[in-house]
């Protein structure tokens, strides 16, 4: 069970208000999509969940605990780009999470433990349709394949929360449908909570069980930095995704 | 007629063209050497190729009367030993310090400015200090090369570490990596090819410092020999020695390039 609760959250950078008075409650196994104009704090919100930004005021709780102040294995992330390791093959990229967990000193698994990990990795490779590419390097994959690997890489660690930062933004429109069914499949398989930032309104409604719209309520034309954005629409789409 | 920028030589043509400057250099030398020797058979400035060959043969394949050594080879071994030891030490310092500075903000704040300052000290200016402090032996020469080369490698690798996309480091943390695991599984493997690049770039200055140190205080070595025979205007020794040093440097560079291509094939793919 994972619950995310945000109360009266403010975020300011050196006099500039980015987020103001954000309130939110997200239940276990929700698929939250976040939309909004650029510069309205979507990514800042995601960075707080990730642990690389901290709230200025208010509370941001996961399962009643304050957010950790650094990234950890309970919250996976898929960026738009650069989240794969170029020196590791597809298989080793996927194994990395298991190896790091299983071997604090060397970060590598050997023998039977490695074989078990590889079995798990192979299942997941098949689930994301990369079984034929296990020995390739990330740079030899297409953009879509890279993102599928990056998602699998996070999912293998079984995070409570998976964060997606415009993961399909740089891909050809033709393959986003495949990516959508893939992410829904993994979401249902692993029972995790997903937060996904996107600029595609259609995508946000197609995937989400809850759509959050970030926008500024108040704007001072003389000093645009005076007011921040908040959640202007919080649209639950319950039951919508049960058939997926 | 196509534009000049679109006209390209073929494979064979490129090879031939690349040989051209060398052939031209040799021909020019032969011409002037011949002309001077015609005028004065005792001329030492541009010795005939045969003289050079004879001298080289004597130094490489006949024992020296006084020491019983094959001078050419003892010089080569002495110089290479100094150079390789110094490069190994510099690489180790460069890798460890550069990586730590790149990864750990506290260490960066503490020693990055210091390393930047040290790298600006002209190494030859501290050579007298080295001779006074550690004597005239091997340690002084090796230290000189390390002082000249290591700070450059440290800074280069620190920059390269900082260049790694932040997304990668965050991703590794979400996969559960500790600082140590991040270093050995993510950062270090990506720094190896960069270390080889840094070594290739500093190879030239490493030779410079080696020969400078040997010229001033040594009893053997390629640089020592050149500066020793300079007194007798022995161009028949100096010229082949310079060519030999160049060849050794070229070979080391080539070797590093091959190692990089073979051992880190991912780096070639990634670029």
C-alpha cells in the first residue's frame, strides 16, 4: 500500500514562487498524469517526489513519512533521455538494479545468483519486447527501445512509485500507442503507483486514473514570479482503467 | 569541376599523399647533406645516411668500450622505464583524484582549486627544488614528469566525470546504488576510455619533461645522450635518436588507441 499525501505545499526559488498551496491525496495503485503549460511546476513537483528538491513549506508525505531528501530504490524514474548506462549491454543495464541490491561491495552477482537474476531479467526483457537485443549497447537501440529498456530497468527493482518525466516526448508518434499499452501492462503487473508528467493532454486522459492540471490561478503582470502554480483541476477517472 | 572541399583522394591516393612530406623531408636532407659533404668531407652538421647507419649500428650492436653496454638499448630502456613509471603513477593519481573530485562535492570544494593552481606551476621551474629535495636520482626525474602530467589528467577526468548526465546518476540512485557502487559500476567504467584519451594527450609533454630532466642530471637515457654528444656536434647520433624518440612516442600513442578501441567497444558505439 502506497499513499501520497500533499498538504499546503509551497516551493520557492530565491524569491520566485513556483508552486503554491498544493493539496493532493493519491491512493495505492493509481496512475496519476500531470499536465500543464511549461514552467508551471510539473517537473518541480516530480523532482520533489524523486527527492532532489525539497518543499519550502507544507508537508509531502509518502505513507505518512516525510519524503526522503535523496533518490532511493522505492521511487523509480524514467527520464526523457540519458537514463541508460552506455557502457552496459541491454542485459547488464537491466541486471544493474538486482546486482546493486544483491552485492553491496562489488555491485555484481556471480554464479547461481547471477543466473537467477538473469532469468528474472529475461522475463522482463520479453515483457517489454527486447528479448532479441540483450547483447546490444543502448546506443544501438532506437529511441522507443531505449525507453522500454529504461522502464524495465526501473520496474525490475519493484519500486512503490514509478515517476515518468515526459517519457514518450521524444519518440515518434507512431510508437506511442505501443508504449502506452506496455506501461499499462507493467503498471497492472507490479501494482505500483505511477506519476507521469506529459505535455500531451490526450495521453494524460488515455492513461491516467487521475489527471492533475497545474496552472497559475493568480498572475501579476508586473511581477510574474510573485505567484506560483497549483493544481487547478484534479480529475479522478475511477474505473476507467480497470479493463486495461 | 567540383568545389575543392568536395574533392577527396581515394584510399591509395591518401596513403601516397601522406607519405609525400616524409619523402620530401628525406630528399631535402640528402640533397643538402651531399652538397655540404662535397664541399667539406669533414662536415659534421648533415652527416651522410651511411655515416648515420654506421654510428647507429655501433651504438646498438657493439659494446661500448668503456662501460661494456649497448648504449642505444640501455638509453632506451632507461628512458622508457622512467616514462612508463611516471605515466602509471600519473594515471593512478589522475583517476583516483579526478573521479573523487568529480563525484564528491565536498572534495571538489576542498581540492579542485588547489589542483587548478598546482597545474599552473611550470614543472621545469620546480626541477631545482626536486633536485635539492629528492636528489639527482630516478625519483627526481619521475617526480618531474608526474608534476607535469598528473594535474592535467586529474582536471581532465574531473571535468569528464562532471559531464556525465545527471540523469544517469539519479537513475542509479533509484536503482539503489550507494556512493561506492555508483563509482565502481557507473562512473569508473565510463572513465577508463577517457583516461586513455588523457594519457594520449599528455604523452607529448611527458616526453618533454623526461628529456629535460635527463639533459640536466643523468648518466644514461635518450635525452641524456643527445645532450651529451651535442658537445661534439655528433649529428650522426642526435638525428637517429630524435627519430627513435618520435617513433617510440608514435608507437605508444598507437598502442593506446588500439587498447581503447578493443577494450571499450561501447565507447565507439556511443559516439
